[in-house]
C-alpha cells in the first residue's frame, strides 16, 4: 500500500462546500475521506457520490448498532452507495456483525463490485475503566481484554477489521493476525497541536505498531497549508 493511501482525512465540517473544498485540494494527497455523523446528517448520502466524483474514496463513519436485520439492511445501502469502508459496534453482538458482513458481501456480489471494508468499533476510547464498571456493569474485564475479545469476535463474524486506539493496535494485531484491517485515530505528527486528543502517537509510531490506516483530521484540515501538511505526513511514513 502507498503511504498516501493509509491516510484517512476526517471531514469534521458542517457544510458540503467546506467538505468538497477539502476533497478537491487533497484527493491526490490522502487515500480516504471520512464522513461522520456531523457531515452525513447535514448533507445526506449524496455526499458519498460527490466525493467519489472528485476522485476520493469514502469511510462512512456512522457506527451502526441495532437489531441484525436493521444493521444488515443499512449495510446493503452503504454498499450500494459505494462506501469504501463503514463501521458497526461490536457491542451489537455476533449475530448483528454476521448479518452485516453477510449482507455487505451479498450486495457487493450482486452489484459486481468490490466489497466495502466492514469495520467494528470495540470499546470507544472515550470510555474509562470506571465507566465500564459503573455504567455498563462489565466488572470482570479490563478494557484491553474486552477489546481483544470483541476484535476476535468481529473477525470470527466475517468483519474485515476494527477501528481502535493506537494503544490497542498490538493486542489486536497479535490476536487477529496480519490480514485483519486496523484503522486508528489519535494521530498527531510531532509538529502539530495535540488539541483534545489524549493518548496520541505519531503517524510513524502507528505504522510501526501495525496500523493499516490512520484517521487524521485537524493536523491537516487546520494547517496553514493542508497539502503541505499531508505531504509531510507521507514523508514521515516513508522515512
Ligand atoms: O482532528 P482529529 O485528528 O482529532 O480527528 C480524529 C477523528 O477521528 C475525528 O473524526 C474523531 O471523531 C475520530 N475518532 C477519534 N477517536 C476515536 C474514534 C474516532 O478521534 N476513538
């Protein structure tokens, strides 16, 4: 994989114009554009096609979590929409993940196109051990153990990979093997601001830990020159 293709740019903006301006500027310098709830719910699903038309692949980051039939149906829609990757919550259970994986593959086959990468979110990085115990009532496992179990369950359900914190890459890579796709946010090049991210790694460290894709937002979108920022991340990955 080329270094550029590993960069997933988070389009955390409110308007279609801002998003498409970033895509226009950066489609030769990053591999994938991430559309989350903020942008998707503003623009509707057409944003995926509009980014595709400008030459960008799209990660639709809506984190589905519902009954298996509903998530499977939504997975078929995102496959038809031509998402390059999209995600579901592992906490939705094995049946839900199996249904999503099956419906994604079937729909792609029916349309004669490549199947999107289906990613599972394990434990959200905003959840602390205390919250896991006192609000979700899971008290017999530490977060890394739960992450490992859910990642394995995702793999066994036919899910292609996970979105996880850089701290969890090594555990997941060891448990799920080299073919399992790992996407990680919380990336900060040494020259950029930390913003509200806490446990961060540099792009190079994430690569060395075993990440396939890195979600990066503000270090590029808020840079004086976003193209130069993306290029400098590519150089760091290739150094
Ligand atoms: O601007 P920044 O590089 O911090 O953006 C990171 C992106 O990754 C945001 O879209 C954020 O919602 C997402 N993300 C994250 N941490 C997680 C999961 C997703 O930062 N644990």
